[in-house]
């Protein structure tokens, strides 16, 4: 529950123990002298069988951000308040701040497991259509469902940086290596 001044994990139990993640629920990270806490984790899968884990971090004054652990390495992602110009779902480019981002992929992403607290209702089986765009190291992703569209921007995070943020809470035996 992130509604009050202190985030609390409300739902855990057996579901959490079924999946061993690189970051446990409740783990804290110090990022730029601000303490963030992992309040939610979910795994997703695309239509080609690739899977990844997304962690929602929360701070009472800083809000939310995501850490994504995939085969391509770790990325830090934040939901965007200002969206790029996107002429159509079929467009090969989007424009943001007078910069062009090229389309990499579009695919359905299905939640296969979720535990903890989120800033929306999430459950296994939920599906969104993801559209990914990239410019250099920065990536933009649109997630489209029947009810909403969200945009996020992400940048790579080195495994050493994650270790500095989380310390011993980062489970190295399950953390993916950066490419």
C-alpha cells in the first residue's frame, strides 16, 4: 500500500516464495542519497517465449520508478508525463524533444506472476501490447491495453551500480549479467 507516508507490502506469502527474484520484496536501495523500497515485482513473457522481471520501487517523496531485469541487462524506467509524437501504431519512428526514436519491436507482453503492491491492479494473465523505440542508450516504450496507454523512458543500469544501490539484498545468483 503506497497511499500513506510509509509503503507497506500487503500481499505476499506463498506466492512470493514460488519465484526467486534478484531483488526481494521489501529490499531497499539508496539512489542519490534517497532510500527507495521494492514494493512490487512481476514477471512478463512475450509471444516468442522471452521473459523478464520488473520491480516497482517507491519513495514517499520521489514517487515510483521501475527496474527491469531482462536478457539485454538491467534498465531503470520511469513513466513519462510528456509523451512523444506518435503518428500511428504502425509508425517506424516517434519524436520527443526534437529527437527521433526508431522502432525496435512491438509484441504482446503477458504477466505470468506478480506479488507485492503496484500503482494499478495487476494479475497473472494481464496482457498489453508493447511498442519499443530507441535512440542511443535511451529507450521509449508504449504499453497499450483496452483501457489505457502509458509511455515510459528507460536507460541501462550496470550490475555494479545495482550492487552499490542494494548491497547484499541483490541476489547475485539470480541477477542477470549485463551484455
